[in-house]
């Protein structure tokens, strides 16, 4: 029996979809939910002696602590300064941050590789890697300093414009293929029927899904994310649909 740990707080969103995928595909894996509390370093160090192949790390604050405790780190974790996955190799846990790969996978699977993006909301860790497949990235921010800091994370050829008002965003609409929503306000009028909407969080108005041609919802993205996490940690290549959720919008 292969063992996989899930480092998560109470009320994990990942636990049931992971179990569904493992049981639904008759995988010889056992998932153990772990709440390490203040003993994160001990939990990381104990993976190999206890026979675990690795761990998934759900909570954002916990991801930062696990990153600090990991003896080895991949480039994605170094960039984001956090880890959402640990793989035990030759008895040593190696940390990675798989979220950017999941973003790229969802974008490519939806047909938006090489697209022109509009990012709405705060910057998130791992942006440079997550948006690697984009042709151009514009950003809507509250002030020019925040906008320039956002674009400064990206390679020069990808850097678009900083938009500071709804009017500027509406004027930019014809130059955008995909809107990525990461939080904050999202007026429906800035969305166009020919846009795709990648919602990392649920939009403040449900009509946002009806205003665009294609949607990558938070639920579907979670399925993609879990798929990529298991592929990296356990070398299990399951489709996103294997991770059943109670309700979701299809991409």
C-alpha cells in the first residue's frame, strides 16, 4: 500500500475529491489526513521514516511553513517561497509548488495557449511560471505602483498595460482573449461574449459566467490542480474529471 499525506486544516476541500479519484480508479494508495499544527518540521521529517511517498499541502499559510522546513526545493517553490507538494526521493522530501503548472494546464486545455490576458485582482505567488504560456498580460490594479510591480514579475515581452479604471478596461476589451479573475470587483460590463473567463475565485456576480464564451470555474480548476499534484507527487496521471466535486461549472 502506497501512503500519501494530506497536510490540511480542518474542513479540507481536497480530501473527498482525492479519495473519490483513488477509490474510483482502484488505486493501491492510502490517503492520511494530517494536521501538523506547530510540528510542521517534524511532520516533514517524518514522511520518509513512516513510509510516505510524499504529501500534499492545502493551506496557504501551511505551504509557507512547509517550504521553510523542506530540505530540498524545486525552482517553482523557490520562486513562490511556498510548497504545495512534497515528494520523498531517496529518503529525502523535496518541495515543489505545482499551482503554476495547474494554471498553465487549465489555460492550455481550454484553448488559450498564447492568449492575451487581462488579470483582475491581487498578484499571487508563482505568477511568472503560471503565466508562461501567455502572449501578453494586462493588469487591472488600484494604482500604477501595484500594477507596475505586478508586471515587473513577468518577462519584458509579456508585459502589457496597467489599467486603472473600468473605462480603461472596457477600452482594452478588444485586445484581450482571456480574463483571469483573482479577487475583488468584477463588473459584468467589462466581459465580452468572445472572452474566456478563468475564475480563480467565484465572481461576485454569477452573471459573469453567462457574459463570456467559455469558463474555467474555481471548481474545475481545483480538479485540474489536484490532477497535477498527484501527477507530481505520486506519478498518477488522472484526468481532472476523476476528482468529483459536489457542484461545478465545466470549462
